[in-house]
C-alpha cells in the first residue's frame, strides 16, 4: 500500500509541474510579449482591470468582492470559480465549479492554470496543450486579452474551437470580463476564415453543453475602392451567433476586412468595437479611440471611414441613421467633419 501511495503522489506531482510550465515566465515580466516585439501595453502579467474585475455582473451597477475564502499562505487565497472543460469527443463543454488558489488576486491567470491542469472527470479533457506558455494577460475595457505561445492552436490533436470556447466561457464568468481576445505569440488569433477572431463573447450552450448554432444572414458590407473614391458593396453570408445582435455581427464582420483583393477596409487600424445598439431607427456605435487617432487623415479617408459603417448598417431593416460614440462619448469633430450628430445613408458615395 505504501508503494502504491508513493507512486500516486509522484504522478500527482508530475501533473502539477506540467501545468505550472504554462506559466514559466516571471509574473513581473511586462516588458515583452514573448515574440521579440515591444510590449504594447496589453501583454505581460498585468491584470489592469482589477477594480472592474471586482464588479459583479448583476446588471444593476452594484459591486461585490469575489468570494475569497480560506486564506492560504502569503497572499494566496482560495476562490470558487466556474471552469469549462471540453468533453473527450469535443461535442460539448461541461461547467465545473471548483475552488482554486489565487495569488495576489490574479484570478484570470489562476483560471487558466486550472484549465491547464485539466479536469478531474475522465470524460473531460484539458483545453490547453501541454507546453503552452502564457505570454501575457490583461484586462482592458472589460475585455480579457490572453497571449499564448504557438503550442496552443491545433496542437496535440485538440479541437481548436472547443479549446477556444473553454477559455472564453471560463474567463467571462469572472466579474468585470465581458469578452476575450486570444493572441498567439503577440498576434490576434486567426479564425477558420483567415481573419482575426477579435473580441469574443461566451458561447451560449444548451442543456447538454453544446454550443447553440447561430443564424446565417446575407448582408452587404461596404469597403473602399483602391482609390478611396467610392464605397463598393460586398455581399456575403455571415453567422450571427446566438446572443449576439445582428448589428454587432455585421460591424465585426466589416472590421475583419474585405475578401475582394482590390478593396480595402476603411476602418482605422486597431479600432475596437465597444458596443452597438439600435433604438428608434438610430444605431449607436461605440468605437475605441483608435477609430479617430489612427485615421490616416484627409477628408477622403474620413469620409470612407464614416460611411463604410453608416451605409453598411443602414442596409439593415429598421436603421435609418448611425450615431457614433468614442469610448462612450460624443466627439464634436472626426478630423474635419462634424461628428456628434447622427449620419444618414449616403447613396452618392456608392460606386455605380
């Protein structure tokens, strides 16, 4: 019996050491992202949204500290969290509640460590391949940005989709996190269509833990022509995930860029969609500050950036105008144009 107990303890120790290899970079490393590129402020082990992460997602604006219990050695405490593990056949995700050690309130990192360690149930599997390194993690505008090493996507025969959803659904269970952006070696993770996945919301699951399929909709997206003189409509079928509005899906697809070689996206680089909603025929789109700050300048580029969005959204039923916000506030001027009033559709800018 003693020999069997010793063997079991060795196996447990080896498993723990393997999982810990996911985080073999020092927690204070914030000057690089593991890809040889300068840190852009969203990598390194910096959970920048610690105050937001303490807000409960109860919708009434109230806040409450996470349930830290059973204080352990030093600054490590045990926290009850919800983890999502894929089934062995990758057909579903299983929700597992578990108490995990959290050091210095770095709860996102602790959740990823728990996912890397794997589930206790044999019918479930690890979503993160062994040898994967966590290169950086942070919170910005209620979005968790997770940078993983190249071992993550498609490695070890793991299904990329369920592995990705495991991380997204787990981290969005944390108060203060609405979306997750996955990066591989400092670059946004690319989806099956060859475009960046961007900020991802959690997948809705049925009673069996299977992702609820979305609606397929035919839409028209407007991109700039090569001379930046006219907008050209590109018709495509997009999937609107369950729980995601048509407006959000359309703008997200627009930001992913055109599929036609002689067209280009008029949305300035690094722009992020913060929210979009329609009321009384006016669709309000809230972009990050990069939408203005990264504009190449000039009235032509400005006009393309504005009406690429406006004409795309006014293709949708029930939308007559578009109101722009920048990080929740109206801006008086874009670069030249008056920008604090709703924009109506512009047919003259569309190529004939």
